[in-house]
């Protein structure tokens, strides 16, 4: 995780499926930041103090296999990987066991899949 702590900026958005978010709303997020630090996680208007992070690797699905996880490769993006690296972000004390947010790690960048859009982020230089 240490290599992923940084401020990231959304530099691009790509439509991958249906959703209620309009193209103009998705594109309006370009230039917005996401913060991953040991003591705080911030995205959109949400700030999570003392977040819990889990770094996981998932195998690529073979053709015909159905998985509960639908990462970007399911929709035809990020196909040139041997496995899928994901950062799961949890709120401390959340008893649901569900991650607040899942971020795919792609060549030092982060991808967030949300409401039919992939938000691509690159780290800002510190």
C-alpha cells in the first residue's frame, strides 16, 4: 500500500455500461482529486478518517466463467493484465463487511468504476 498513498487526479472518463450518470456529469469530475493516505481517504464529498485498506489480486476470468466481481476487463478494458490488482477501502467500524469503494490499480494509476463510468486517475507529483 505504501506505494499507493498519494493525491490522485481524475484525467479521463470512459463509458462502460448503463447508469444514471450523464456524460456531462461524468466529465465534470475530470480534474477532481482523490486522496489515499494512512489516516484519511477522500473522494467526491466524502472523507473517511482512519480508513482500512485491503490490497487484493484477482485472477483473470476465463471465457465462459461467471464471477461475482465484474472488474473493468469484463467490459473490455484493461485486458493486457495477468491479474487484477484492487484496493478495497473500508470505513472503520462498518459491520456490513462491504467495501466503501473498490479501486483497480493499473500501471500506477487507479480506476474507479461507478454507475457505468470508469474514472481514470493518475497520482499528482508530491
